[in-house]
């Protein structure tokens, strides 16, 4: 939890300063406003955002950073205030842009801020309470739950979201990557990395007696199968799948989306998960963590020495 708090301090400070800097840039160099206008005939719709940005989002972000630094209990309230303000501004901009077909760049830049603010607020508010041990059940039932989670997650994260991102990419006029054998290569990479993900999930279910979902996690520490080589093979697989989808589509924004997902996991969910694992399993987990890296696989399998 301490790591997440530190990351949240830095993020909210950076966000507050960035919002102020953005408005200063718009004021000092008025020509930049043309990139973010929401209406071809007027800048009023864009300029009207200044009050909310400079009254709630910028000072709220800086206040959240300070309150987190001082460990005051009102920090989470400030974080949710900022999240709400950014979400409202993003939703309004998106709705306006859908009608005018202008202002896609602004929406593209606001969406990550909305996501990061919301995820940080959730991580700091919920903390270790998001981790709940899976109830005792048959292996087949646990496997069924795991595979159901995989189908839902992969459909949403690897099909629906990339499709929506490519629509946004077309609106921005972003050039797609194209080269010979691009799609066959992407398919081969996707299948290969997906095998690792499914293998990891099955091992988690059979050996750990739980699912990848934090609210239904494994009861036992898993250090076998692909976990002998890398600490978080499902995370590695997920990022690899996202990049393979980006390669298949030739989409730079989908690649950025996949990398942002890895950053969210690295800076928010991984520290929370590892705090929970250390609390539950103690030295066996800390020994494993020191021997096996999170992202780079070992050349030799990890052994507990038993």
C-alpha cells in the first residue's frame, strides 16, 4: 500500500501541474486552441472548461497529492473529487465530439487521465480489501470460474476496447503500421503468448485453488509451472497479447493502450497484490520474490529446495 500511495502522490502532483500548464499554453499561444476545439465555428465550448479545470481538477489534484503526503484521511475524498470532475469533463467532451466530429485529440488525452485518476482512487481507497480468498470448491468448478473470467476479460480487453480505439485512431488520422506477413506474425505471437496465459491460469486454479480475479484469488502460494520462471506470467501474457493485437491491427494507439495497462498493473495492482501475498505467506513468498523477477523470465526454473 505504501508504494501505491507514493505513486499516487507523484501522479496527482504531475496531473495538477499539467492542467495548469495546458491552460497557460492555450493562453500564451492561442493558435494551439485549434487542436482542441470542440466546434469548428466557435471556441466557446472549449474555453468554458477553464472554470472546472482550474477550480476542481488542478487544485484538487495538487490537494490530493499533499493530503496523501501528509497521510490525512481526507486524501481519498480529494482523489474521488478529482476523478469525478475529470470523468464529467471527459464524458461531456466525448458527447459533444460525437455530435460535431471535432475535438478527438482532447478526448484522447482526457481518457487516460480519467482512467489513471479512477484506478489510483480505487487502489488507495480499497487497498488490501480487494483481495479475498477463493472459497473451497472442486477443482473443476474453480477451473470453470477461471475459464469464464478469461473469456469475459479477453473479449472485453482484447476485442472490444481495441476496436473502439481504432475508431478513435481513424478520427485522429493516425497512420496504421503495415508490412509483409504482419498479420500472420501477429497471430503466431498471440497464440504463443496466450498459451502461456492459459497455462498460468490453469496452474493457478489447480495448484493454488483459486482464480486470477483478486476477489477470488488462490488459497495456496503458486511457485510451479510458468511461475518457476517469471513471477507474474499472466500479466506478461496479457501485455504480450495486447501488443500482438496492436501488431495485427497496425495500431500505435492500441500498443500505447497495452503499455498503459502494464503500467497500471505495475504501479497499482502489483504492489497491492504482493503486499497481500507477503502478509498471507510470509518468508516463502519473500524468498520467491527475491529469486524470480516480475517481468524478465529466469533461464533456470526456480526451486524451493524441498
